């Protein structure tokens, strides 16, 4: 998950459901130098480290980088297309049921667009 979803409450709620979270704890810096990219990995943490420190170290592992990097090819392009191509940036309706209906229409429009692209090619 992205940085906007980071909170101890979210991490604990996912853990209770048996989901192992990989949530960014801050913004990633772009264009790392070669020294930063090939720097030695940090030492394993003690169990008494804070939740945010443990999550940061978890994301710095090889598997953490791969799992968190998957969002770039799964969710991020979809959200980008919905925002930029379809122009959907905010909900017009209020209330959970109305917003859910509006989101279903947005998802339907996205799926129709993708179906059209697949059929056309």
C-alpha cells in the first residue's frame, strides 16, 4: 500500500485478518545515486522496535521491495488512467451507498475502455 494508508491501526487490522501488510511509511526518493542503491542492507531489528521502524526495514528487504513494487504494475496504472484519461478526481455524491454506486460506474467505464482497447487491437 501507499504511504497514505500507513497507520498502526491499519497495520494491526490487517494483521488480525491474517494479511501481512507491506505499507510505505513515507515517500520514496527518486533517482538514487549508485552508492545508495548498492549500500549494505541494515541489520535485522529487535522485536521491541517501533511498528514504523519494523515496517520500514521490512520494505527494505528484497522480498519487501518486490512485493511493494508490484503496485506499480497492478494498481497505480489503473488509478492513473481513471484520474487522467477518465477525468475522475472526486466523488460528486455523498453517503457510503451513493459513493459505492458512483465508484461502480467509474469501474464500469474503465473496464469498457479497456475492453474496447483489446477488441480494437
